């Protein structure tokens, strides 16, 4: 029953974000132990931030509230199936569960087509449409090697 | 030749971020028409933001500078191959090209393994390790339908 309550709230945020001219019609809430700990709606065009999808905004909001960079024990409710960027963020934040209302196909029907990105990600870098090259690997590795033995690091 | 200059700069940012205790050893710069328009390093642990990978930070920084939510004509130089979240962000921001130094395998060797996320993303929601459910699609769609005919929207 509570799932319905929270997904309705995520849908309300999708409406709120759209009505306020913040961005596309997408909303999200994050819930932990029956408490809403984060919320957000799409703010891409109003904040000039292509990463400000509802889920990313809500994850950042919840992390701020919980003073943590991990969201274990949290459930993410989103008005639309997450795009690959947001799905990646959900894995990095270690959320427990995802509940969504509209599907990617529903989003595509109103002009938001992340299917192209879903198809690109599993490809090898050389096969992708964005030209990708590797350069100076050895110089990059010298920094990474320092991390390995760094004493005062916070792992994540 | 300039590619080498900018990837070196990205690697310098990876060192700077690590040394300042901001997060993991990852740096990024974004270049447009021979000018650095954005930069960033990993800030996940210092800002409690699991989305604050070097590439995301640099994209947000460049968009702010260019006053735009799109980065057409820009090249992204990153000290390490982008994870799926960052790759998704790169597609949404419409960057032209990616140059990276270390590979995902190099990152895995120092404890940053995004291979798991790369494997999860192409799966169907029901097959993924994070439990995912769909709920109240019809209620979500009513908001999306309004977007379709909304007169004062900014498309992206």
C-alpha cells in the first residue's frame, strides 16, 4: 500500500516540476524506513544542467539529508523508468529497490528517447557513435598507483 | 598534439582531487575550440554526492560557464574511461568526442569496479540485481500527456 502512496508523490513532483517550468515531466522521491528522505524533479533546462534528471536530483538531495554518499536501505520511486545515467547513479548510491510508473516507451512517445543511450552503453568504445580514444594511459596509471597505497583515503 | 596537452591536464586534476582528499583519483577537462571550458575531479566522498564523478562535475561546470545544457562542439578528456553513469551524462550533454587515459580495467585494479554496472544496464528491469517494479503507469501518463501539448516548454 505504501508503495502506491510514494509513487503518487513522485508523480506529483513530475507535475510540479513541469508546471514550474523547471524541465521535463519527471519526478522522484526516495524513502527510508517509511520516511521521505529525498525528492526532486527534472531541472535540466532551468538550471542548465544535463545531469539534473529527477532521480539524480533526488539522490543528491537524500544524500545531503542523510549526510552520506550511500543510500542503502532506501527505495527510489520515480514517475518514469530511469535512463542509463540515472540507473548508473542508483547503483553507485546503492539503493535497495526501484519503483517506477511510466516506462521508457511512454517517455519516448512524448519525445524523450533514451533507447539510443541504452543501445550505445554495452558497445565497445570504438563501436559507439561518440568517437572515443585512449591516450597516455601510462601517465594516468602513475596517479592511480598512488591511490592504491594512500593511507588517508575514504573508500567507496 | 593538443589532445596530449588536455589529457595531461585531466590527469593533473586526478592528482589534485586525490591529494586534496576530495575523492578518488579521477580528473576531467572539457575543451571547446581550443579553450578549457570545464574541469572537475571526483568529489564523491567529500561532498556526500555519489554522482560527483569527475566527468559529471566537469559537465556541470562547463554548462555553467557556457550557459547551456548542451555541449555540442566540446571534447571531454578524462583520466579514466567513463562509467555508465558518466557515459550516459556525456550522451545527454551531446559532447563530440571522448579521450581517456586509464581503462576501466585499470580502475578495477585499484578498487573501482564499474564492470558490474556495465553488465546490469543492458538487462531487462526484472533481470537486474536491484529489484524493480512498475506501478500506477496510468497516473504517470496523465502528466506526460500534458507535456505533449504544453505550449511554453523548452525541449531538450
